[in-house]
C-alpha cells in the first residue's frame, strides 16, 4: 500500500509542477518608435523630405516633383549631415541637422539659413 501511495504522491507532485509554472509573456504588439531621421518629414511650407538608407530627397507636396536629392550621414544619434543638390537652383550644399525631438529636426545650411522639419506620421 505504501508503494501505491508513493506513486500517487509522485504523480500529483508532477502534475502540480506542470500547472504551477507561470505563463510566458507574449511579445508586445505596440508599434515601434522611429529610429533616427529615417522616414518622411515636412517643412512649414508642406515640402516633403525623405530620409531612407542614406539617401535624401525633397519633393513638392502638390506635384511630387523632385526638388533636391543627395545623401546623408549619421554623425551621432542626434546629428546628421546632408550633402544635397538642388535641382531648382542647380547648386550643391551641405546641411547639418539636429534631432531635437523624435518629431522635430532643426537644420542649418552651409550658407547659415535655418529651417525645421516635422516628422510625418
């Protein structure tokens, strides 16, 4: 009888061990936050700029015409340097931009002109 009772206790303990483990958490399904400057940005005039895998372009919001294009380099988590060619003015320029918030990019052209871009959702 002791042998049967021992088997029952072992079986009960085994079942309890299976049930008492905490459930595993499911991964969060929240949307990921944008990283760096990657994505689409707009200026106060509605001109749309896109940063994607080291390439940069600016398009008119009404006609989608390409206004400027170039490349950008990430210098730090909050600073990028853009080398671009204006197709409108037929000039080349360098622009330094500082990511002051995940939704705001403050930029200064090599001429000293400043502008801000807002992240488009």
